[in-house]
C-alpha cells in the first residue's frame, strides 16, 4: 500500500540520511526503482511530473500501475507516490486519483498567493493523510538552452511556508534541474543552515540531485535535507545503456528487437543509478 512520505522523511531527518525521490516515466522506470528499493530495504518516493503523468495516460493510470506493482512485486518497503512540481489543479487531480503525496510548487506566485494556495492544499492533505511539499525560491535549470542559476530562498519566507503545516519544504539553495554548468557556484550551505535554524524539524528537500558532488550531498544531509530528487541521472543512464545495445547491433541479433530485451539494459542501468544514489543518501537498510 502506498504511504504518505511524512513518517519516512521525519525518520530520515532524525537519522541524518535522505530518502531518494526518483521520477518515473513508464513501467520500466517504476519497476526498476521499486525493485531496487526492495532489494536494498530502502524507503523510496516515486515522483511524477505533470508531463510524465500525461505521458503515462493520466494520474489514474499511474496509480493503478504502481499499486499493482506493489502487490505483485511483493514490495514491503515504504513507498510514496508523489506529484513533482504540481500546479494547483494538478495537485487536486492527484489527490483525487489516489496519490499519497503531492508537491505544490507555488514558487512562481508572489508569497501571499503561494501561502493562500498552500494553506488550502495543506488542509485537504491533512484530511486524507497525505504528505505535501511546498517550495520557496524557484529551482533554476535549462530553459530554451539557457542555463539559469538556481535562486536562493529567503529563510524567513521558508519559515512562513513551513508554519502552514506542510510535511516537507523545498528551498532553492543554488541547485538547478538537469546537468550543472562547469562554472556552477555550488550549493549555498549558509542559506541551508539559516533555513534549518528557522524551520527546526521540518524535513528539507533538495531538488536537482543529478550531478551534485557526493561531499555536497552529505553536507546538505547534515544540514537537514531529508529528501533528494533525482531525475536526469536515471534518464542519462537509461539512454547510454540503450545506445550501447543498439550500437552493438544487438537489436538485430536473434530476437534482440523484442522490447523486453531492448529495454532491459536501460532498465538495469536505472537500477544501478538508483542503488548508487541510495548508498550515497544513506537510506539503505532503513526500511528493515
Ligand atoms: P534532476 O533532473 O536535476 O535530477 O532534478 C530532479 C528534480 O529535482 C525533480 O524535481
């Protein structure tokens, strides 16, 4: 059964490790991540962006697929199904469809509107026993080929949003989605420290987990990060392994064109990436 991310993240924050939130795109992604979490006895969050939700035919399809997998793959570790960067409408649709967690990304609204909408969704999630993530200070990333620097959140605004009763809080600390540019300034630990001082036990969320050096990840965890989002890195591993298979001409040997064969190396590559991340985040064995 899907669970809220609340308990797993509170445990992670108290135990100084982080739970990985891995974005899924299809059956192979979900299966690879769930099997790895089970094998490593790690709690896990399956994240679904609105675009990926659409791609997978809608949120109800996602809920049906993931619930079926939990049962038929006999998954025993805690699993949350989480909307990533949800709009207000998307958040409501996921609550309706049976997700166990949502992120409402109101970071592009002014703080008053972010507060009002977050507050309403916090109330609905509390009633349903779901977790909710809010964001302050938007996460940068590639837009039309231009890579923007990550915005740095105002710790006082973080405190204001945390006090609304959200389960976890994403705060921009110079992190960005996708690959980091060579001249990236790194994470602002000063900001993270100030945010944690004001928000106390609140589990903090680090977006843009792809490509952040291990020492920075560990430092971020030591300063209160308990959920780390990883998306691009699984995509890169999947693409590289699939390319290798095709370039070696394996799809043209025997039944190598069978999608169950053709997608296997990519699926295994996602597993390896997820394993590596869970080891770095320290979540291995935490579901035992
Ligand atoms: P990356 O694609 O950089 O790993 O970021 C993932 C993320 O933060 C999803 O919300």
